């Protein structure tokens, strides 16, 4: 097969192998993009932006191909003149070609499965998954038919390479690959420098905005996105986002947070420390907080009438305080933990749970421990995942996870952790021990059953494990919660315990828009069998950062707080939700969504809850500046250590504030 003269000359040289690799890379990347387009045909925007997505995609494909070609270029430069001319050299070249083809095909398959799970190209989640190999590899083995996948990839690699041989291009390259040393070095320098410069100059933020986020994701290259996420796991807010003058940002956020009636105190103007007073005697019940993996609001018939997956939760909701308009701050478990524990907005980049300097922070646990509570983090998996054990341990929680319990305490487990039933048995035992010691307790309990591979003990529900997919996992999760409540009801501490059912995030994070608001809607149910908190419905728009102050408000606590949330039962004015990804940061209020994104960009939209559409609108400066104030001040406080648990002096000031 004839190539244009320019390419023919490049092919007939030692570094023609690099050219062949780039061509193969581009072909696989185009095939992957086309396959993902067909998979999401009902979600993409079939308009002029689609050819634009493919055009942008080609640029990023070319940059990624150039960077991935650098090891090949180096090898071809260093190989001696006769390294590819003999039988052994040619054999090794063909074997390497098959292996490279297989590697590219495997990457394409990995992209397909990642897109199937998250609806996006590789991002920071893939970076984390590369780190936590035990859970991830185990999950892959339990979720997919690996022999079939590897066999298919191997067969595909051989077939594609054989077709490539028939073009004659590989033969043309090998026939002229014996270049002298000086020529190899000179050509190698060019083949190395140009792709490297192109790759370093191109940035993921150069990708234009698309009205449909699926189109934007199609414009990306998977391997390129992976390394961009690795590089941008932390983003400095002041460098990448629009900002306000520092004092103005804190003035604005203090005004915003005072809507719950709290009063600022303390000497530091650049902080959120304030005092909130509630009337009546403080209630000090035990608190068991069940944080459920991926429990979208749509799984409950309370929010989606067609759902029949959660009969236990539906029955429990009738006896509980239900928050109907409750939103997660992010799309990962660590983001949910961060918001529910610290009451902080999602700062850009990685969750604070996985960052340094995340110990001794102001948290729900620190407030409860100041009143004598025993606090514990109970997780059914291995808590080193996502740095959970380090975070909770460094913030005063006892840690109970899969590694700390006896083998006989685990009756069923998959790669992610023990089943919910086992986890709740551990929780009941810890509650018995705390009650016997005469201490009130707060347990942050984190489940894993509602996670791929969606396996659970057989015979518990009417759907078979694994083959029922997400539906079976949700129904088993519901069953296990019902069993927990029934088992706990026989305990002497039951009537003096509040049970919180809340999700970490939704099951799906993908959407057509920059921040798909509907994919952050989760349930929050507070059940008080002893009557400490009356059943009912809260319709105010509420964020995960509001959970801790709202719970403490329902218990009539007066205390000093740094939380960015407020008690929504007493806050004046409209509610709001803080939602984000690792780059995009949003404030949703009064049907409007303001989105901050790199580089120093702010966009505003009207959200339609019926169609989930986001319609761009003219800038509302007040909403824009309030959004900036939330995220700018939160990022500043983390970076400067300005969000610590209360010191002895501040606790004394808290008591003085309470007497005034």
C-alpha cells in the first residue's frame, strides 16, 4: 500500500518504527472514540460540536501518541546499525509489534469498561485505582471474564498486526532500518524533541467548552487524560480559579454562614469560627451513621415512584425525618466522607482525606468528643484504601475495618469488603461495648455492598447475586439495613440511639452537562426510635456540608463551630447545594447553578429539574461572588491550617460565649 512521498521517506528509515507506532495509536484512538460514541448515542449532542469533538480529539490523540512513542524512539536510536536486519532482530521486532498492538487494544478495552462505569474518559479515579491494586484488581477479577478479555485482546492483536504486515509498511521499514550511528542520533533527537515539546505545550485545559459534556469527554484521549489527572490531582485555587480580595471573600462567607443565627467570635477575621445557640436541654443520644455506598435518591420510591428496590428503607422513612432535597458534594466516597465529617466544600483536586495535613481538623467527631462521646470509624473493607484509616485515626476516631476483625466475623466478602450484614454485626458489637462502658457513642459506618461486582450472600433477597447487577446490590443493601434495625431493637441502648441513613454519592456521575445536578441527589433519613427527633419531611435544598450542624441542631446543642454548613431547620432564606468534581466547583441555589472551572472561568445556568437541562444565562454577580467565597475561603483554610479542632483557649471562649 503506497503512502504519500513525505511519509514514504520517513518510513524508509530507522525511526520509521516510531511512525508506524503513531499511526497504530491514532487508529486505535479513533476506533475507541467511535465505539464510545455509539455506546452513548442517546446521550451525545448530534450537532456541529460532534465533528469538533473528533477534531479536538485528533489533536490530543496525536500528542498522546507522540509522548507514548518516546521509549520506542529511544530504543531505535540506541540499537546498533544491524539490530533489526538479522533474523533474530526482525523476529524481536515482530514480537514487539504484536505486544504493542495488544497493549493498545487492552487500553481501549479498559477505556470502554471505565466509560461503562463512570461515563467519562480516564480521570483521577483511574489514578487512584492504579494505586489501590488489591481492591481494584480483585474487583476486576470478580466483575469481568478476564480469560475471555485477554484472549480476545491477544487474538485481536495478532489479527491486526497480520493485516498491518499485508500493507507492506512493516517490511519497508525493516528493509531500511540499518542506519549508521551519527544519522540515528541526529534523527532520534528530532523524533524525541518534537513530540516532547508538543506534549508539554498542550494542556488539558486547552480543550474548549462543549454544551454537552459527553461531547467534551469524547474530545479527550484516554491515556492523555490519565496523565493529566495524575499531574493535576491538586489544584491551587488562587492560581486556577476566579478569586475575590481575601478580606472580601471572608466577609461574604461570614455573612452567608450567619443565616442560621450563629454569631462570629474569636480574634481571627480570616476564619469561620462562630457560636450557635439552641434553646432547650441538650440531647445526647448515641448516633449510628450508616453511610451507604452509591445510594442514589432514585432507588427509593419516595423520590422515584417506580422503584421497588428499597422496601425496608421506605418503611423506615415513614417513621423518620426525611430530607427530600439533599445533595452530595461530589462523586466519590472520599468526598462524601469529607463533607459529612468536616462540613467543608469540595476543594479542587483530591479530597482532603487523601491529602497531607488532614489531622486534628474541626469535625463532627471533635464536637461530639468535647461532650464525652466515643467516636469510631467502622468500614467493611481495608481502610488503607483512599487513606480512610489515616484520616479518621488522625482525627480522633477509633478504626475498625476488615483487617482488625477476626476471620470468623466475615461470612461473605468480595474484593471491596465484607457484606453489609457482617459490617452491621461488627457495629452492634461495638455499640454493646460502648454502652457497657457507659459512654455515648457515634459510629461512622461505611458500606461497600452496593459496588461492582454487586455480590452478596445468597438467600437474603429474591434477586441472585452478581447477575442482578446494581438492582440486586441495592436491594441487598436495603435488606441489611432492615435487619440491622430489627437486631438493634432488642438492645437496651436502642431507644437512646439515633440511626442516620445517608449516601456517600450517587450511583452515576455522568451527564450531558458540566455538573449534572440530578446526579448529586441522595437520601438522608434520620430515625429516632426514642422520639428524640420527630418524623417528618424537610424540603429545603440541603448539602452534605449541612448534615453535621443540622444533626446537632436537632439535638438542641449550643456550641462553637467552623462548619461551612448550617442547621437547615433554622437557616433563613433559600437553601443551597455545593457540588463539584475534582476541577469544577458549583453552587446550586434558587434554580440557578454557578460553575467555577479552570482557567479562571465562571459560568451560570438555569437548571430545569424536569428535563435536567442547564441553560446558560447572563452573569449574576452576587451568585458568582458567593460561589467564589465558599471555595476560595475553604481552600485557603485548608492550605493555612485554619480549620483545626477547637483549642483549649477556644473551648474556654466557647463556654464564655454560651454564658452571654
